C-alpha cells in the first residue's frame, strides 16, 4: 500500500526545508530537501533549528520517499523548496538563527488562544459574548491565527514559549502591558467611528499584543502555508514559480478599522441541478471572480457541508462551518431565514420533526443524521423504509430553497437513475444543506433584507479569511474576536 502523507508530514517537511535553507545561506534545491529527509543522519546544524517530532517522522519520511506516490512527493518537496527560498530571504525573517517549529503551534501557541476562549465562554459578563466564544472555543484556533509553522529566534525560544504557556495557564506576565489602554477606554476613543470591541476580550487583546510585538521585532513569526504549484507555462520553461508572501498585520485595532471599509457585494446564488453544491458569487473591493463554494468536503455521509471562500479556483480565503454561519446569521438579525425553512419542513413532514444541527456542532440546518439514517436504519421516521416515499418531499423542499430554479421532478429523476441509494442519500444531504445556506443569501428571495445578507457575507468572509469574528451592522462593526498577526505564503 502506498504511503499517504498526513498534514503533519507536509508541515514538518516545510519546517525542515526552512531549516535547510537557513543553514545553507543560499537557495536550496529539491535534492537538498530529499537528502535532509533522512532524519537519522540529519546535519546537527539543521536539526538544531528544526522543531518537529523526530520520533514519528524519521520512519514516516522514509516511507514517504520509498513507498509514497513519486509525483506527490515531488510536488510537496518542490513546494517546500520554493516556499523556503522565498520566505527565508524575505523581510519577514531577519538575521537568521530561527527555530522552525510545527510542534508548538497547536499545544502552546494556539493552545493559549483556546484556553483564553474557553475562559471567556465561561466568565464573560455579556451573554452574547458567551454564545460566541462557546462556538469559537470549540474550534482549532486557526481562525485566530492559521500558522502552520512558527519561526522563533533560538535566543528567544525559552522566554517566548514560557510567556505563551503563561497565557495558556491563565497566568500571563502583563508587566509590559501596563501602557496599553483598557478596552473600555479604547471603545470610548472609537465610539464615533462605528467601531466596538467587546470588553470581555481583554485577555485575548493582551495576547494579541504580545504576538504582534514579537512579530514586529521578527523574534516570532507565524507562517501560514499554501501548497505552491507551478503553472504549465512555468513547467515548460523550467521557471521557478513566483511565491506570494503577504503580511497580515493585526496590530491593536488596525484590522477592525480596515473592516469598516470592507466592500462586499453579493452578485447571485447558483442553484444547479447537475451537482450537489451551491455557489454564492460576490465582489470584494469591486473585484469580480470571488465565490463561496458550499459543498461537502469529506467523503463520509456523517459530515456537514462547509463554505469555502475563494477567488476563481484558488482556495485562498479559507473555510467556514455551518455553526459559525448560524451564529453570524442570528447575530446579524437574519433569524427569519431559518424560521421560513423550519416552517416549510413542518409542512412537508407534518408527522415527524426534521432534526437540525449535529453532535459535532450546533447549527440551524438540517442534520446529516437524517440522511445517514436513510442508509443505516431499517425502520423509523427516517429510514430505509421511508426513503423512497420521502424523496419527493425533499424534492419539493429543494425547489422551495432554490426559488424554483431546481425543480422537484429533477430530484426524483436523480433518485431513479442512481442505483446506489447510499450515494444518492449523501448527494441529497449535501444538496439540502448547501441550498439552505444559499437561500439565506439569495438576493432573489425575500426572507431577509438585502443589507442583512450583505452583512452576513462580510462576517463570513472575515471569519473564513482569519481576519476576526465580527458582526456588521448599518455603518457599525462589533469585534468579538480579533485575529493575530502572521505571514501568509501562497494562495
């Protein structure tokens, strides 16, 4: 069986490439990285500056080289080389001496954020803030900071990790924070600008300033990665791809001030009978070609659809979940859209309530469990016994959600021509959930006002793109979770 690299393997490979590039002091080649993947004989000067899990990765890298798909290994090695050559010589890493780590990210760096979020969820004075952080604390923390590798000056390593652990343990060293204003004072200063930061976020604000201080000094640089792929033209001419490196500077309230100027316009919603997804097209700062692709990203039926925001075919804005979309819609005064959907389901299924949400995440959309039960349960409200009779009802619901762009008869036709009914159940699950999201934002349907739809879209974009959790009102922005500074590579 061929070796399949995990996310940790890819991130560790990139950390290794960074360390190899730093040690060489000049551009590296794929051969340099392939040689370094033999971790058992890795040069000490590289190993000492590459913080990865050698216990696991020594054998995994060996398997990747020996029994992995050659083309997949080549793609990831090339991407790591191009990224390392671009980043290590950039203005964002200065003077060398960095330890490149993917080990401290989740347990310590983002771990501190998650603990702060949990504390806010439990102790916030504002009930809305508690709701927001109950959702945010359950995530990975990548919407606060999506760094895959963190570059830390070796001379500062012990001190910085200790301070991160202080935030994680609820005992941060705030001696350097005395000069910073309280959020209450900041809100007074920004009051006339339509900006507000929730004051329960005080500790997170301090943590962000800690991260930003060391980001600015280049002592600690979080790096978010996207796979770099050469174009056909570059491959033909044997040209090294240009690697885009962008700084996301969220010092104090700069990101929030930028949010007030965020210009998004929803163009249309595509309900297409030929696929199991929905697309919302929008402009960003007047630029066309941006879209929110709502579909199932996992193969198993027991998963919710997600929203991927992107420009063209490049997934460069990030993803959002149904739970986040639900919360944003409710806080944006769009609850009526959900009420109309639930009302329609009650009409179609008057004798059996259709559940919403899931065990994994609370949300206001139809539960994937309904469709999973169609494939697994012999009897019950939603089961193999009721599936065929229920399909026309789901067809009517899809017709309602799409504003009659996708007719009920087309759903029945799809069911009749699909021999694998489990496959159809997954198709139907993706279709229903994607259309439910699409209907909320569909300009052609009157469930909620256009301004509310636009504000929801702004909030979803901000969250998916790791710019923060913000709720947009009429000429007003409320910041519930400020993102942290980082460098983004690729995308």
